[in-house]
């Protein structure tokens, strides 16, 4: 037994037109996840009908339906509390993953069994223009796949950022719980902050390979926060306050982070 069990947590809100493709990609993985936990956040479209259909067909899909809208991060934390696996993949219902994603992550785990975070690349696709934008991260932390130490990551942050894409990552669940789950006050930056502090504490494995498709959608969680300038500035304040709490960040990182956020 490799003791590598993946819990997929899929938060959904009114993405009925995309969620089937997302689920099919998860179900067609070469390396199957232990479970797919769907938390529907009080959708008003046909999401519930679609989710129920999949839950009835596949035993390892567990679906939960919020009675009121709680927000994406709250849904993810609900999923973390009931997850049975030891690694989590935070799926987005309007994105999807390539069929060898979990297989590649499993291979890395077998050679790095104490790993806390495994990160891959994503292909960015514009749903409205129907065109490929490019590969992310723009600046890769390492040319060849391999482990990046926490000290190396700390140095990298002084020159660039956004190396870790949550939609292309697996995270050890016990590690997330040791940091107190996702901080719901950070909203769309909650996962970004979490992966940064994990990398600063433990380092991470970078796989220089595209494992997911990140769709640019004007109604996505992160996009809506970016468009709302007032909310974006409030999130920036919350994020910088959190950064101040962790001495692991480089001393100059707060100002660099603020400039990158505003840009």
C-alpha cells in the first residue's frame, strides 16, 4: 500500500454548464481518487440535478447541499473536515484536469513520502474568446522537475511569485489542519496564502508538466473578487495582515506582495 489517498473537494455554485466536464475529468483519472466530495453552495441553476445523477451512479461521490450560500472557502473547509484521504485536491467546477494528473502525483509521492505539497502547471483558456492564453506559472521556480526547499522558496519570493497554482496541486490534509484549515476571511486568496506558508515551512515538489486546464470565466470566484475593486482592496489588507503574522516570509515580501496584487 502506498498510503496515498486523494480526497477531491469540489465547491460548486451555479456552474451547471461546466460541472459535468469537471466531474468526467476526475472520474477518468488513471489513478482514481478515494472520494469526490461535492459541496453545492445553494445553487439556483440545474446543478443539483446533475450532481444527484453522478452521486447515484458512482459510490465514491458524496454530495452535500448547503441550505444557504456560505462561500467557496467555507465549502472547502466543510469538505476538509469530512475528508477520508490524506491528500486533497481542491477542484473548481468550471475547470478540469488532465487524465494523468493524479497518476503523476502518485509517482512523485512514492519517491517523496514525507512530501506536504506537490505542484504542477496549468494551461489557461479563455472561455469567452474560445482561445488558449498560455501556460502558468509564467515564471517557473525550476526548469527541471524536482524538490524546492523552504529556504529556496523564500529566496524565490523576492524576485517573483504565483509559482503555486492550487488547481494544479495536491496538499497533505494533516498539514492544512495543522495551520487551522483555510482562512475564510481571505476568500479567494485563502488557498494562495495556505500554499505559501506550507512551502515556506516544508518546501514543495514542482512538476514541470501541465496537469490541468484553468478556464478564465467572468463569473468565477477569484475573477469576481478582482473586478470588485473595493472588495479586492479589503482582501489585500486581510492578506497583508496575515503575512505580518508569519516570520517565515522575507522581510521585504509584504511590500512586494502589495505591488504585485495591485498590478
